[in-house]
């Protein structure tokens, strides 16, 4: 043997320990990374006070994994072992099987243990993912009402039936896989031989296969029996739930098939004893034929020849069940329907009895005015405001005031090249202040009227902690806190003028403490930043704040809830808190129609992605959650105390949810009826406002939500609901509400954009500690008569766009490279009819421009008005005196004294200006534009500013002339008013 050959084994022996060592080190590294993630989660939940949620979920998952693993691996392993150990010792095998055995035999032991283990792992993971359904089954709470078909409590379908069906399905999979592996093992070792047309099976194989088949068919019998109950939750062609065909054909058929399957299962068990396959095989064939005849053909015959010819009469009782239980499941059963004979004539003084409502009409569109907040209140490039602002209300000087609010949050991208790790995670750690503007007011130049603004924050709102460490746009993580006496390094807020920026140090309890080397190392790995471990600014008092988005934060501590797509900030008890609405959902409520959650809540304010659990037929706003903007503390309040699903989860997590009695009156005054729940309910009421089965079947009076008229028609986005303070018919005084409108369901070219319904819900929860206002959540539906053609939002917007006077004025506003933005089109039930109000904003095309409210469009019936202020527009619309004042009545009009302020409400004012005056101003405007362009090219900013001021003055004069000289001709405008959406503005 050569020297090289003798050294080769030695080299291999030396390499083996190295490979083992590398493998061990790699395993330890992976294990440490896994442990680091687990440890970080424990610290996060423990600091927040919700460790019970994490440990309960983990323990349940581990237990279920072990159960699933054992329930799959053990039967499969036993089946393979029994088949192998009872194999024929001297079986005659053909050459092909001999080769298979030669290949398989070296791997036999690995396969006999590996196959069950792999299947067990998959089964364990699948079972562990169902931890929530297991917990609700163990802690289920009765609903107290029964289904009309079988008489079971609703909780049986919501909690129990899905659990039982999943158990049967899992067991069936175990038995089926075991049976297939038994057959394969017996065939491989000669217990099953195929000789020509003859199949020879050994006695041991026969017994094992027959018992396995019998058990499988028994499970199928149970599954088919449970399937009959599922008919009341399945979606049919007409309704959700058991229809006539289901009750008289499908359900009896499944009962018969279940019995047949059980009988065939017994025949297989008998075969295991007597050894004759004829009876069970004949029974299996009969089962298949019966499933085709009884399970499919017979229901089809009943539906085609009995139900279809008389469907309206035969299906009426089941449609009535569907209507009643759908309305119950979506919380609209107690809706108050009010016939509303809407007037269409705008008479003088018509709004006198609605003075409180008109004074609160919101002119500031939260989807439009965000650029105004940015330009007027951002102050520094490292602050930002969201694109769409929120709506809230505060009591100011004893009066409830609707407001548009937003948090001044951080924007680290604004730091540009100063976005170092030190600045991004240690210095710029929090936003500052809540900015609020009056919803119904505007300044003389169209800016918002701020009720709370500035840095430091000042205004009419109660004093509050302005620092926002937890917001919708907070950095992924910040490290805060320091020992007492240490110089602060966090930027608190910038000082104006020549003052130095103010510094601060976080003093709350907002995140895990980095008090040792190990914890620092864990979070350095979690965020892949060695700076956390190495920085000398990270000390024993440092806290790391992360998972800071309020919705994400609540979702982690309440994984059993589906959260509203929008959260909003409010001042409560001297703190800024985020309010998050949580829902409990189900898709197993009997006879309730299933609605796509993501589709129902999508509109022009946002298109939602489908959820994993998207088709639902039961919803409750069960929890109100708050997230403290300073320290991130999360509090869950049980809002719907009668929701059985919430009661079930309270048994699972008894310490996680607080009773409603602990809610302060100040928090009560700011919670609201959630928008996503309202959208779901309006989607249901489009059809289910009809309670007569015959009418429902014919869909004679189906409604739909209109498209947003301010959006491009190509987008086909629904008009969102709006929050307003108003007085609905049936109310004694105005209340904070959310509303939406209905038009007839579209039928191609026959669809009409006329109002058929107006839905509103009282969103004011009151201000008493722990007590909801009596009318909170009261749904009111105004039903308009079909013979009255009250214009819908689309018709009104079209009227605004096509009116010659409005078009002329808007075209003048567009001069000087300005954009005209139509704000939200509001609808209010006042004056005995429906009043439409739309603010109109003007925005120049410069980078630092923002929209200014310049005009207000109003409509009542077929009459419209277009004025500088809402107060003026209402007076013009209602014959010179509306009888009520709007919130912007104190704004000085831009029209000179003695000038005509507008039309008579019909859009046909008499012109008072000559074409020569207009042309002269247009010529001056053209020259001003040329001067601006030339100044820009020359870099002469003084000349540029002078030309820009001149252009602004010209535009103001043109607006005055347009108001004074509205045309009475029928000549169409050369350019329709912009319907540009806020997102494009």
C-alpha cells in the first residue's frame, strides 16, 4: 500500500471531529438565535403586562403539537410495524419485488421511524395552528338562542361543530395514510400478491386492511352525519343556510348515507373475522352509487322540478330565516326605519329648526387638508403628518366641537445625510404634539382654524403630555432612558428663533430594559445592529421601544381580535391615547349571509387586502382598546358584554380584558361607533333592509352604496361614511354620528343615482364613567319614497360640474397654475329634505403649496348655490335666508360691499361685469405669469415674489367678478370643474 493511500484514512479521521464540531457550533448558533427571539418576546409581553397571552398561546401550541405528532406518528408507526412483523416469512416474490427489497432493506429501519416522524411533524404543526379553535371549544359560551332547523344553540355551530369536524378530518387522514402504508408494506413483503387476475392476501394482511378500512368508513359515517348540520352555515345559490332542497333532500340524504357508511364499515370488520371480501366490496360500491343518487342526483331533481317552478313560495320560510338571522348576526335587527318624505323645494327659513346641525357642518375635509397641516404645523423636516387626518370632538366653552386632528409624528427620512444610527435611534425618538382644527370653521384666506397647535402645544384642548413615543409612523425602535442626573440626549422639540433645541429623557415604562450584557446582545441580534451592544449611550437604565404602531401593538396582545383599519388619537386624562376598535368575527353563524370583510370596508379612503379569515357572517365591536402615546401601555375594555365569543376569550385570558365599568367618562366621550363595523352593516342592509321574503326574493328594492363622486369613475371606489354632528329625525338634539347613503342597486344602463335610503348611527357614547349612553349604537334608516326623485351624490356632483356659473368660477380659480380640489360631498337630513355640502379648495402647483378653502357648493333638491362661505351659500340657496347660521358665518366674504354675492340658488344669476373687464384681468394675469417665469430663470426672487403677489391679486379680482357676473346663457362651459381626488391633489 502506498504512503498516500495509508494517509487517506488518517486524514478522514482527522476531518470527522472537525465536521462534528462545526455542526455542533452551527446548531448552537441557530439555537441561540431562536432563543434570542423567544427571550425578546417574553421581555416585551412581560413589560406590557400581557405575558399570560404569550404563555397561554405557546403552551397550547406545544401541547397541540405533541398531541398532533403522537396522534399521527404512533398509529402510522404501529400500522407499519404490524404489517412488517406479520409478513409471510417464505413468501414467493417476483424478481421486481426482490430488487425493491434489496434497495429498501438497508433503509428499512430509517423509513419505519422516519416516515411516521415526518408525517407527525406535519400533523403537529397543522394541529398547533388551530390553538385558538381548541381554546374556544374548551371555554365555549352558549349564545342563548337556537337555530330554526335543528334547534341547537348557536354556540354549537360557532364553537363546537368546526372543532368536531376538524377532529374527524384529522382522524380520517391518519387512518387513510396508515392504510396506504399498510398496503405498501404488505405488497413489498409479499403479503399481497397479484397473480394474473387473482389478488392473494395473507390472513394477517386481510385482518389489518379490513379493520383499517372499517375504521375509516366509520369516521366517514360520522363526518357525513356532521355534514348535515353544516347545511345551515353553507353558502347556497340563493341564501346562506338550509333551503327547501337542503331540508327535504340534502339533509335526509346525508343521514341515509351516514347509516349506509356505518353498515359498510361493519361489513369490513366482519370480513376481518370471516375472511370474505364480497359483502364489504359490494357495500362499498353501493355506498358510492348511493352518494351519487342520494347525495347529488336527488337534490338536483328536487331543485329542478319541484323548487324552481315555485321557488318564491317554497323558499319563503327559509328566506325569512336568512333575513332574521343575518340581521341578528350583524347587529341590525333593532334598526329604526323612518319613512322620510324628503322635500326638494328650498324655501326661506327651512333650516330654522336645524340650526344646531348647520352650525356643526364640517368643512375641513380630513382627506384633503393634510398638506395645510404640514405647511403650517410641521415646523421641521423631521416631522410629518399622515395623508388622511382623523375626526374627533371636544367640549370647548361648554359646546361640543367637531375637530380634525393629527399627531405630529417623526419622519427620520427628513434627516437626509444626518440619518445616522445615533440620531435615528437615540436622539430623534418621538413625535411631538397633537394638532386640532375646527371642522366647521376656516380663516378668511381659507386656512384651517387651529384649536390646538404649535410647539410647545397651546390651544383650547385640555393640557396633556405632548410627547408621542408610540405612533403610526414611529421608528422601528428607539433606545431611551438614562440614570438620574445624566445630561439628556433626546431631542424634545425645536425652539423657535435663535433658541437652542430642548432636550429630554424618557421617564416612563415603555419597553424592555437593557440592563445587562445578555439582553443587549439579544436585541442587537433581533435588530441586526451591533451598535446596541457597543454604544456607550446604552446603559443599565436604557429601554428599547419597538412594535410601536398602535394597531400592531394591540394585535399582538389580543390575537383573537380583528382590528379596525383606522386608529385615531385623542386627549384623555391629560394623555394622548390611540383608540383602537376590536371585533370578534365568525363565519359559522347559522343562516346568516356571508360578507367579504375586506371588500365591504374598502372605499375611496383605502382599499383593504383580503384577510385570511375574510368571509364572515357575524361581527361585534366587542373591545375598545387604548394605547398610551407616551409609554405604549395597552388597555383592553370589554365593550360588548353580551358577546358570547368575547365571554369565551375572557375565560381563556381572564386578566387581559378590563370591564367597561373601568372606562373613564373622559374616554367615553371620545370613543365612537367604528367605521369598519358600520361599513359591514351598510353592506348587509343594502339587501337586508327588506324583511318581506317575497320582495327579497325578487330583489325589487335592493340598494347599494354609491361610488365616491369626487373620484375618477374608472376607480369604482365606494363613497366612505362620514362622521358628523347632526340631528336625525327621531332625535331630540344633535349627536355625533356616522352616516352613509343608499341608491338603487346597479342594473347596467338602468341604474339611477337617486337616494333611496339614508343610514346613520348614534356614535356618542356619553361622558359617564363606565356607562354607555342609552342611544349609542342606535341605527336609524331614513327610507325615501320611490316616487320622489331626490338626487343622489352622483347626480348632485354632476350638477355641480355642469352648472355654467360654477364652471366659470372654477375655471377662473384654475388660472395661474392652480388646482381645484373638490372636498368630500356631505349629505345632511335637514330642512325636511337632504342638503348636500361640498367644500372647494384651491391649491397652487408649487412644492410648498397647500389647499385653501375658497368656496362652498350646496344643493337642495335640484337647486344649488356656490359662495365664499357655507353661511352665504345656505342663505342664497334658501331664498336669501336659510333660517340658521353655519359655523363659518364670521368669515369675511371676499366680495366687496354692495356687490352681488351670488345666485338665487338656481345657478342662473344675471351678469354684472363686462367681457372687457374680464379680458383685461386675463391679460394682466398672462403678463404676471410671464414675469414669474422670467424672474425664475434670472434667479431674481424679489421679482418672482412681486409677480406672484400680483397674480394672486388678479385671481381674487376675477373671483369677485365671477360672483358678480354669473352668466345666464345656456352655453356650456369650456372646461368642467375638477373632480380631482384628494389623493391626486
